[in-house]
């Protein structure tokens, strides 16, 4: 063997040795929480090539007077869009601006939200001396871009009363495969489903002439969300108390958007090694894949305040029969890579 051949052989051997010892490149992930600050009730959605999260600002009711939004192209780096909507442009809203749901239609972005924490006589939270929570409900704002700024669309709430005993909060708007827009909503243990009319100024009646269809599943408290996969409708809701560790997410599956959704089980709940009070979620399907993500809020450990809630993302995975595996909360978060 010539000297040159020996050198080449030696170099090749070194390459094999070092390539065998090298570690695979670690995939960068979002980390949890995915952005700084106290935020809850996150609505996760994809617009074009961007991921968006619209959360509730988590603080005392009287300080919940605005909404921020966050956008990302890779789930790793998030850009904050500050105060895309606030009470200065919604004349009837004073506080407790909650749980956005945003949809795009005909080039416009419609921002559904709750405000004032509307109460009625008979509720333990009703106060005759507090005029603020005797008005309000679910409203709509509109903008030309996903990041706002948004302006009041109706000049009044879309829903400002209790129907079927459902408090008008926690709205979730969904465009079905027939292009009909539906809205699930409701707190205080009751959930309604309505069909929105074409310009979102009101509703379309159901076949029986009613407007508000009671679709409340077992143990429902609040936070409804729906998505479709393989021809089935998956409906999720939050159970327990939002101020403590009993908060969790359950789900059901049906063949129709109207259900009925029989409770299958819990898929997200407190983990003493990670966080407590995990709930009020939304779902993101990574475009052109069967990869799914759960966007939700949780309470860090230790937790020092009722409103110390943060927004996180973890994987949502399915069993072969289409049921959902329990979601594992992590500190690592997610990425676009498998």
C-alpha cells in the first residue's frame, strides 16, 4: 500500500469514527410557556403561513380591558401584537374581556369576544349595585388584517342575555365543510350552538324554529372547542373550577356538528410535576399534515395568584380507533418537525 493510500485509508477511518460518535442535532422547540406574560383561554389558529394565538389577558376583571395577539411562522419565535382591541373602541364593554375566537371571511377578520362577565338575578355573583355586569355579553370586532387594529362591528353585543341558562361567554366560531359558520358558547354549565347568518349580524333558525340549541355534554362547565378529523366531529370542553387545580379538558366524538357528544374522558389535567389547572384549550392542525397541537393555559408551580396563568402548546395524538390519547404537558413545547 502506497503512502498516499495509507493516508486516505486513515482519513476515511477517522470520518467513520467521528461520525459514529457524533450526536444527532437537537430539534429546537417552542418551550412552555410559549411567550411571556399572564395569558389564558388561548385561541390558536392558522392564517395563511402563520400561526396565531389570541388569548385572554389574565388579571383582575377591571384590568381585563384589552387583547394582545401573538404570531409565529415556526412555532418557536412569537411576535407580540399589543392591544389589538380594547374598551376604548367597544363602547358597551367595561371589563372582563375574555376568550377570543377569530375567523377570516371575505378578506375580513372577525374577532368574537366576551365582555363584562354578564350576570343575572339569582346568580351568586349578581350585585344590584354593580351596573357593569348587568350588561354585556358576546360581541364582534372586525379588521382588515389578523393583527388588527380591530373596531366594533355591531355597536352592541351579538348576544346579551341568558338562553337555555347559558351565560354568554366563551364563544367558539367554526366554519363547517358546507361553509356555514356555527358558534358554540356558554358558561355556568350550559352550552348552546347557533348558526350565524351570512354577515354575522344575527342567527339562522334551526329546523324546529328555535335559535339556541342546547348541546351541553356531561360535566360541561365552559370553554367549548370543535374540530374535524377523518369525517368525525371532536368536541372539547373544560370541567372543574377555573381558579384551581380541578380545571381539566374532556371530549366527545359525533357524526354531526350538533352531536350528541357523549363524554369519552379527560385528556388534559393537572400534573404535579409540571403545572396545575390545565384547560380552556383550542386545537391547531399543522397544514397539509395529520399533526395536531393543543393550545391551552395552565398554572405554574408554585402558583401565587388566581390569575397566574400561562399559554402553552403540546402535542395532540390519536389512538388507532380515533380516540384521543391523554395530552402530556411539557416544558419543552413543540416544533414543526415530527
